[in-house]
C-alpha cells in the first residue's frame, strides 16, 4: 500500500521502510538474484506465455518491462541478472541516479511515468522508450532534442497506444 499525501519526504520514508522490511526487497543484499526474485520473474513470464497462447500471439513478441521504482541500484542489478533487461522507471531522476551505477549492464530503460519538458534534455540519452507522451509540446521538445543530439527514443502516444 502506497501512502497518500504528506509530500515527497513521506514517500521516501515509506520506500525506505519497504526496502528494509519487504520479504523480497529487504533480503537482497548481493548482486546475485535471490530465489524469490527468480521465481517471480519466471511466474510473470509463464503468465505472459499463457496469455499469448490464449490470444493467438507469440510470447516472444511481448516485452516484459520490470518496474524498478522504489528499489535501489543494487536490487535493480539483481533484476537484470535474473534476465529482465527492460527496466521501467516512473521518475526520470531515478534513471539519472541509477545509471552511473548500472552503466555496464546491457539493459533498455523505459520511462513509464510522466516526463516534463524541462527534463527532456537530461533524460533522452538514457531511455530507449518513453511510454507516456501526453502533449504535442512534449513530443516537439523530444523531437527537437533528439535531432540536436542525433539520438532518439521510441514513444507511446497516450491517445493512440504503441507505435
């Protein structure tokens, strides 16, 4: 359960408490993924396989994006070591903070939360996919910055879904 109200300081205290007491998160102290993490990822992949078969799709066409919000870089490294190489963050500043510790991993970062125009320049170099472009002004800013640095990122337009 996520706290409501109280501002960012309350959320940070809540996230710290979850990291220290959660049975899956709190016990991971090395870079090797623990059994519960491996089991969870295997369970999600099995659910994807079942859903894909049921809908007549190929499971390999579905990308599992592991949301790493509220966990630190060490746990994020364990998620990647467990085989989840598409990582999602809802806040750009979390990607900025984790990237220096995880630059050696062959992962694709997804921004799964809102992106403000003033954070485009700093965020674009890190992400492969932006899931929530919610305005034409943001899309124009992304296009302008991508042209400036000669690097782009795929986007999902909230009004039309995946490209």
